[in-house]
C-alpha cells in the first residue's frame, strides 16, 4: 500500500512540475483584467497606417496581417517586424500573447 501511495504521489508531483513549466501558474496582466489601454493610446506613430486585433491561439503577426489583407504579405518580413515594433513599443513579434490586443501595420494601400 505504501508503494502504491508513493507511486501516485510521484506521478502527481511530475504532473504538477510539468504544468508549472509549460503553462505556468501566475496569471498574466490580461487575465487579471488589466488592459493595455495606455500603450494603445500612445503608440500611433505618424505615417504607419494600422489596425487593432486581438491575438487568437496559433496566430502570428504575419498570419494576422495576411488574414486582414486577404492575400500574401506584400512587404518583406523584416519591414513587418520593424513596423510592428514601432506600433507597439517594447513588444516584439516573437513575444505576442494570446488574448492581448496589439496594433498591426496595415499594408492594404
């Protein structure tokens, strides 16, 4: 009986460590209810047309812009990354979070 209890405890411990390392246990600012309104209001550089979108699971900056355009990206990826970084100071395309709202460059013109 002690061996079975020890085995179940070890499995539970491994599962908890796995969840903690992959998903995490601390809530992000978006889940607490703190919106990024101050950043959204101040990050409209002149000369870069943009649109606002909420990130869904599995989306990247490139897929969101292509979906908005309805066609493949008309600019180099390096330009997309630079424009995204200008529109969202302190944010990189690699670190966007699911459920957060960002400004994306609009290349429809």
